[in-house]
C-alpha cells in the first residue's frame, strides 16, 4: 500500500489533471470531430454506405492531426518543470523519490490522453448502425482503431517524456521530438541518395512507400493509404516500453542544475554534433553533386560546406552562444570531419567490391532484367492511381514472379551485366537523363541463399546491341517485362485507343482470339521491334474481370506496326478502321527542322512547341494540307525527341486536339523535303 501510494501520488495526479485537463478536452473534441462526426458529413445522402476495412479509411488524416500534436503537447507541459531551474528545484524538494515523481507525471499523461481515445472509440461504436452513417464497419474495426490510436498516442507521449529528460530547453524539447520522429525516413533517404550518387549500379529506391513508413509522422500523415499493421503497432508498443524504461534510468541520473542547458547529459554532445553534421553533409554534398554531375570538386566542396555549417550550428546550440571560437575548435572539427568523412566514403569506396560484383552462375536461382522491377514488382502500389481501398486494389504485377530460371536467359543477363561493369556507360551521369537512345535497366538476381541482388544502370542502346538482343529476345524477359500472365486471366473487355478514337472488344470469342494473337506477337518481338520508337497505331488496355468494382492498375500494350497478324485480324474484324488515325482526321500538319543548338528558354530543350515556335520565327516551318503528304507523315512519325537531323511535326486534328511527333531525316520522302523552305 505504501509503495502504491508513493508511485501513484494522488495529490500530484489530481493537480496535473486539474491544470492540464484542457489537453484532454481538446483531444476529445478533435477526435470526435475527426471520426464520428465525419461519418455523417459530406457525401451524397442517397449513396449507400461505403464498406471500409479500417476506420482510418473514414477520416484518418484528420484524426492524425490531433494524435500528432496533443500527446507531444502533453509531454511538453508535464515535463516543462525540468527545463526551468526554479520549478525543477521546487518539484525535487517534494518528499517523493524521482521514480515516484516520474510515475505520477507519466500516469497523468496516460489518463489525459487515453480517456479521449476510448470515448471516441465508444462513440464510433454507438453510431455504427445509425441512419446517415456513410460507412459500414464492424465492432472489431472499432476496437482495432482504438488500439492503434492508443498505442500511437502512448508512443508519442513516451518519446516526448524521454526527450524532455535529456533536454534542458523547452523550445529545443519540441523541436527535437519532431526531428527524431522524422529522422528515420529522412536519414534513410539521404543515405540512399548518397549511395545512388557514388555507387555505380546502385538502384533507385526513392519510390519505396515503406521508407516513408519508417517515420511515425509520415506514416501517420499517410494513414489513409497505408494503415498501420499489427506488427508495426507491436514495434511501437515495444518502443514505448523502451523509452519509458530509459526515462526512469536517465531521470535518476539527471542533475537538477542542467535545467536551462541544451543537453542535460554531456555524453550526448558528440552524438548530437555528429548527427547534425552528418545530415548537413549529406544534404549539402548530395545537392552540389546533383547540380554539378560528374564534377568531384563541387561535390567535395558541398560536403565540406555541410560539415562547417553542421558543426557551427551544433556548437551554438550546445553552448547557447554565438561565440564558439577557441583554440581547440579546429582540432575538434577536424576530428569529427575525419570520422564522418570516412563514414561517408567507405560504403562507396572500391574496397566494398559493390560495383564490380557479378554473382557466379551456380549461385543464381532466377534472373530479371527490365525497367518494371521497382515500379511494378517490388512496389505494385506505385502502378496504381490513388486508391482508398488497398485491399481492394489489384495490380497486374501482383502474383507474378519476375524471375526466370531459364539457364540461357540467366547467361545472357550475366553477360550483359559483366559488360556493363567493365565499360561503365553512363557513369556519373544523371540517371533520369532519358532519351530514345538510352534505357534505365534493372538487373536482379534471386540467389540460392534466398537473397536478392539488384543493380540499376542507365545505358545507351548503341554499342550493346549483341548483349541486349540476347536478353530482350528471350522469352523470360518478355514474360516479365510485358506481364504476359495478365493475358491469361479472364477478361471483361479490351479497349483500343488512338489519339482521336476508341473501340471496345467485348465478345468473349473475339477476346480470346485477340489475347492469343497479342501474346504471340509479343513473344515474337525482335530487338529492333522493342527499341524502335515508331508511334504505335493504338494503345491496348486490358480489363480483367477481377478489376470490375475494384481499384485496378492496368498494364497497357501497344498495337505496333510490326504486329502483322494482329493487324490483319483487326482489319478483318473492322476494329482497325474504328481506331486508326487517317489523313482525313488531320486538319493541318506543320513541319520544321530542329536542332539542339537552337536558342530556347531554359528548360525548353525537350519542348516541341518551343522548337516549332523558334522555327516559325525564322520562317523555317511549313503548313501542309495535302492529304497525301499528311499520310506520309502518319507513316513515318516517331515519338518526339529533340535529336540532331530530325524534324518536329505538329498534327492538328479536326476535333481540335493536336500532337507533336519527330520525323527522322533519313525517312523523309522526297515530296516532303520539297515542301520545306
């Protein structure tokens, strides 16, 4: 009884609840407004209730605004006394041991924060069957929401309490809390950007949704699209206990005199300086390296500048003064810079063997080569439009194994990889510098030990034709790159779309014939067919039966001019006439020569309208109305690119729309050349 009376001092708890009860009131009102009330606001009253598998789908973003702020506010207020010497002396003069005082503060925070969550969950359960509720959910969904918000609330409060014990300034207290909550995602993105800049072949993983989920703040902001799983909530529950235990350990050792200092424990100073410097160096160095791609001097200057700025700011914060110069400062700075410089250099140095590593053939269980690996297979959600129902979302990549175990295909991929490692094309260049003559290729190996090894290269087509031909003409490549298993699913319809027309194939017999022909044409694609940038005759959109009523992303195909059997079938069935663009559909065509040396506004090199306008100003463009010449353009048009020795063509359709294309000089007919000035 005595122990319980001291640990849960009723006087302290009552005082905290009276003084800070407004936090619970605001939190309760915010949660009630964000969840139960939102179930009855907005939407069409005649629309039937929408089933949801998680209450965060109803109004997760609004409730998270309060969950992200109120637990931190409670922690700042309940542990505010630690940052003021007078208040700290008064509190520590009470006849309570520190562990009893800390227990009272923590328990007060738990009561202030958990009661609003539980009352909101109760309200959500009570209104579940009321008329006008726009959502359908079960009682288990209410319990799941309450448990998730309770765990997140306690986690944020525990982190704030822990930081408050380690920090001596109130302003710094709140800032450090949110920095720590953002740090896992930000630091991982900076580290990946650093590795991607200096490690040849390091894959671009910036599109990974789960990296953002490493930050509690970013995950909570995106809770609608990515609800917390029970395993993630379990991790946060464990971290909550860890932070509480660390709070008890450190609070016992904290000196009262540290109130007003930046850091309450001096052994945190090196960690604070090093962490601040590391982030500043990564930001500055990566920025300079990106702005001056391939120029090592600028990159080094960026890292040096980041080190100076990071060390200077961290010293000012710790000392709470602008004056930080002394005789030991240069030596200390040099020590930090040396350690952090090695930390940044060693992972990207040749000693790791990362850039030259190619797995032995006998260690490979499967291979992949192409440009859909990260976009579709690893993260299929990237292939979707915005979806509020991830469980109802489907992707053509899901359930498809991208790896092929064909030994001949594996040999071809290894040979391509070995050639890339030796020649290193595109090393130091911007990997997003796309053109019709380059490819961003991902090479992935599934090894016998269960691990996956991935590399990504920006490579030109020229000079690598034999290696690429062996890879791209393999059946394993085509099945993964064109997601051929999608064609094996039952289809509801097939849509053919051109610039101005569309047609739908819905007859089951015709769908099966079309699928068989399309699959045959894709498997027969040559290297030239796949690298040719001739404008397709139409876009083919597959609508699987399983996509009806669900959020679904589609893998579109092209009706290529080289698809002779499929083209003949479409002509025979009458679909070709309904979708192909003809000369009669074009009002006028404007044609002009273009060059990369043209004087264009900044950022308009790849803008066809800018090239055409420049030619118009110099009277180098010609407007064509002759249907025979327009038909010539339709036959030789290619996807636009500002390449040397090419022409920009603008086709204005009778429906008011228009499109830009490229025409190569080598394919220009004599009649078209004769029209040019």
